[in-house]
C-alpha cells in the first residue's frame, strides 16, 4: 500500500501512482509475450523506471517496492477481494475485529485459487466468524482505489455480497480476535482499507431493498 495520501482531481489515486502502475503493467505484459531479447531488455528497464517512481514518491525503499510491485509474471489483472454482508434477525450487520490492526471489517479477503466467489465467501465467514452462511446476491463491485484508503500499487476489485445467516458461533482463529452484530448508527471503528462507512451503508440499503441494482465502477 502507498502512504502518500495525495489524490487526483477526480478523487481517485494520484496521477503519479496511476502512471507507475500502468508502466509496470505494460512492462509485465511485454515480458510475458515478447520473444525478442532487445525488446525484453527495454521492458525490464520500463519496469525498473516504474519501481523507481514508486519508491521516490512513496518513501519505500527500492528493494521493498520491487518485491511488492514487480514480482509477478504474465498479463497483469486486478486481484479479487470478497466481503460478506451478513445480517441477523434484528437487521444488524456482522463485523469481525481484525487482529492485524484491531479494527472492524466485513468478513472476507482475497479469493483463493480453486475457489469461486460464492465458495470463498462461505469459507471466509466460517474461518473469521465461525458462522455458516448462504450467499444470496451481489451488492457491489468496487474498484478499491476509488473507495478505500490508502491507494494500492496494483488493482483490486472488491466484491460485496449479501449472505443469509444459517447459524454458528465465533471460535478463536488466526485472523480475527472477535466478532459482533452492529446497527448502522453504532458501528465500531472500521478498518477503512477493507471497508468504509459508505460501503457498510450500501450493504444496509441492499439488505432493506431486495430490488436494488448492483453498484459497479
């Protein structure tokens, strides 16, 4: 993640970050598909320039940036992060307290290899909250850098889905230190990199309105 909080006039990530990310993606695609060694050398230099821009503006060392930013192969695409909106009979939303920062978030995380969005939602809620759920419908598909601070140096598509609570109870685990159900006007401190108050409010609206269309960027 990038700690520079500067944003562009459009409200999205700063322009320098957008340029660096695009340069890195172009270089990665070139290295994946080009057979000419002279072209590959140029693409490696483009990738190095992107890393230098990121290091200079973010304050991270070049070694750290290269490890986070330039360590993938193949055509670059956004990562998938899924979040489950689970409500109890009192219309309260389920949140888990993240061990990583002590703040609260909808249960969820990266979509694992060999998992679908649906199966990953079920798995994440069970692992983080000890609850069994049934995914019902999509709420939103968000470009993470347009909604959640701080900006990341790679693309993330955040998937929010409404889920039906089937049962279960919290059990200690490696990711969350607790869980609870909350009303919209009494939310605990949120882990904004995972979900904002606006995104939680969107989940409440979807729960109240079965006909609400899916929101997407």
